[in-house]
């Protein structure tokens, strides 16, 4: 579920950071820049793991900052396709079940990927697995085990966002695409998958 | 920014949790020497990941336990990713184990499965298992 990515970047250290030891200043800058951000086709960055190489600091004309070329490794959250994870149910709707890991929320189990014979209970707003004669409710906040089926990256940087046609309303929030930069599509249609309580855990 | 290797290595949950704890300890040690501000985004993700990982089996693991598990399971020729998931999920029953093993029908017999589950619960002991064990009547003395 976690892996390491090796990245080379030029890190800017402001003069206020000069009082720190160099390694500390670089670490702080890298974490400020990358922690909790999604990199396209890489995954969600958690924190810096280690520094492999750092050049000397360069100071450019007209600016007091020190620029250092750094090769470092980041801890990335990116489960591989087919991996089994556990999380908690965040919400249910007609579309399917949304799951959260606490630090990552964009996980959807579409209704087609639920256990066979699952039905949406409109009164309680939860999905129910009809297993033989039993109704197995998928209540919110229950622990759930699921398998990653596919991953989607969506570039949310402003320059390349396609303008949607005919939605030019004054309401700015309606214009902005609310798509997550990195999301997972998962399934629970198999033995051992689904709520942990179903399998006697 | 240049990506040199998108996937240089895989980390187990245990390694990530250890890293986050170490980083925090290091930072707190430095804070005494001179106050250092922590970036908001780092604090958020650190807190949430630790909260998640503390609820998973990796919270009670040690590197010795992981080594002995690896040694005990070496004869089953499990793939690296399978071993990694066994470590992260710590299957307690055969049905949980078979989820993470590909084409298990050809590779493992039913006895193998039971044996692996037994090895896992022995090499990676957890306090919350004791309740079930006592019910079964086989309480292990030490560890």
C-alpha cells in the first residue's frame, strides 16, 4: 500500500532557514512542498523518507534564497491493483459505497462490485447483502475489507482543466470540477471481502 | 521536478509507522534546542496516517517478529507482494489468507493454509487475540 518514489528537485531555502542544519532545512522544505499532495501517476505523498544526494546551495542574482538540487525518496500511498486493504464505510448511496482510510477518502465501491444480491435500502440509506435468508447491513463506520480494481488520476491543475460547456454560471463552485486528483475503484464481491464482522473477525 | 523512479521499493505498514514515529521524535528533540514550525500539511497527513496504522496489525509488530515470520514462511514460496500483504493484514483465518495468495488452489493445500495461519498468529502475537485463544482453551504462556 505504501512505496518509495525517487525524485530529483531543486529546493529553495529561504534565508530564515539558514539557521537550521542543512539536512533539516531541506527536509522541512520537501515536506512542506510534497506532504499530503497527489503527484500525477505517482500517488499521494506522505512524507520524505531520506535524502540521497544534495548539491551545494546556489544563490541567484537579486534573491537571497539558497537553491539546492536534491535527490530524495518520498513515502507514497499507492496500493497496487489487486491489493487488499481495510478501511471504514464513509457513506452509502445508489451509486455504491464510499470508503475512507482516514488520510485518503476517494475510494468508491460501485454497486456492480458489491457482493451478489446486494440491495440498496432507501429507508436506512445503506446497502444490504441478501445472503441466504439473512440481511447483512453495511452500516456507516463499519470496518470493511476490499480489493483495489483500478486507479484513476485526474489532472486538477488550472491550466489544463477542460472548460465545461454551458455551465457558465455566476456560481463559481458549480464551474469548478469537483473531481478528485487520485481515486480508487474497489470491489468486495468475493469470499473474505466486505465487512470484517461478516467473516468472523 | 523530475521523477527518477516512480516505484523504487515497496514499504510495509510497519516501516511507514516506524518512520513517522522516528521523524516526530526527531522533531520534538530539535524543538527543545530551537523552536521549529511544522508545515500544516505534514502534520495533517502524519496524524491521519498514524491514526490509521495504529488500528492495523502493524502497530504491535517488531522487526524481529517480521524476520522470524519471513523465515518460517520461506518454504511456501510466497511472492514478495503476498508476504507484504500477509504482514499488513495479518490473516486470522484461511479465507482471509487465500484473498492475498494468487492461484492458491494449485500452490497450497488445505493443511498448508492452516499451518500458515498458525505460523502467523504465533510469530506476530497480538494482545487482542488472547480473548479468542482462551475460549479455545490453548493459552500460550510467554511472548
